[in-house]
């Protein structure tokens, strides 16, 4: 293809490489934009539902209302002898655990896991932190979260220690209920940041990469796609030599 004094003549291998890489780069950029939109929706849902007045957990569970990020109240007794430590949780760059304490509901409605917050890991993983709590009946305010339906795990990645507390890698309610000897309700409660008997609590709807970072990554992928296209055009375009007798103006 000729445009003025330039001729674009694509070679086979650069064309194949560009056809392979260009859609991949553009696709990665679109995927990052989709992730940004999804996380932005999570933030908006968290803000909207957290403004609603809290309702009793039993009422919400039978209401048919969307439960994720909903404020709730619960009353029961902590099972301090059978607590779980959710591994690989960080707070301000420090490694630690989230403390999951079973709460046996006073109304006989079952047992629910309460995430009481973050505790630091000690110098030795074999020495687990102390997890104090109240012995009597407690009434709490919390935020409802829904554990993921599917979790990724490596085979034999988790070992069940004989004593308590026990370290776990994921929140899988059915296996955890078997360990605890009870059926767990299908939610996890995030203990309110101002409630008593908790640890470090900085609950956020989105952990890890924020929507703005996803958008920045998308821009990087789109920029790489543009650079690739410009390089492809450049290496396959040549300037034609001036023909004898051609106007030299």
C-alpha cells in the first residue's frame, strides 16, 4: 500500500506477531477496566448498605434481603475454646491472622463465625497468639460478609493442628463446621470497629488493588498496544526513492 512517498509492505513474521500480541494487550486492558468497575460497585454497595440501620441477624437471614455488607446485631456466647486463625492477613505491612471466633446464638438459631480482627504473628509460627474474650453473654453490632463460593487451594496446603486455636487458610464453612462440631450459618460477621472484645479492625470493601490502580494498569496495557502498533507500522514502512525527473519542490 502506497501513501505519497511512503510504502507500507507488511512482512509475514512481524504481521503474525502483531496479530497475536495486539488483541492480547488490548484484552488485558479491558479486563483491568472490568475489574475496576466491579470493585467500584463493591465500594458503592458497601457505602449504601452500611447506612441502613442494623437489624437482628435472624431477621435478616429470613428476609430475602441482600446480606453482603449489611449491618446487623447478634446476641450469644463466644466459644473461646475453639477459635480459628485465618492465615496470611496483613495490617500496615505486618503479617498476622484474622481471629474467627464461633458465636453460639442465644436464640438457638445456630452458630456464626465472628471475625474479631487482626492480630500480629509472633517470631515463631509454632507459638500462636493469645486470644482473650468475654466468658458471658455478649450483644454485638457487626457487618455481614459472604464467604466465597469457591476457593483456590493447593493440595495438602493446610495442616490441622491437634490443639486450639487452629490456623486455616480459607473460610470454607462446611469443613470448618465439621472441625467445630456444629453447622455454621452461611455468613461471617465482621465485628464493629468500636465494639468491645475485638482486635485491630480496619474493614474495607476492597482489599489489595484499588479501582484506581486497575485503571492505571489498563492504561499501561493500552499504551503497550499502541506502541506495538506504531512499531509494526514503522518497521514495515519505507520511504520511496525520488524518481528521475520528479518535481523536487
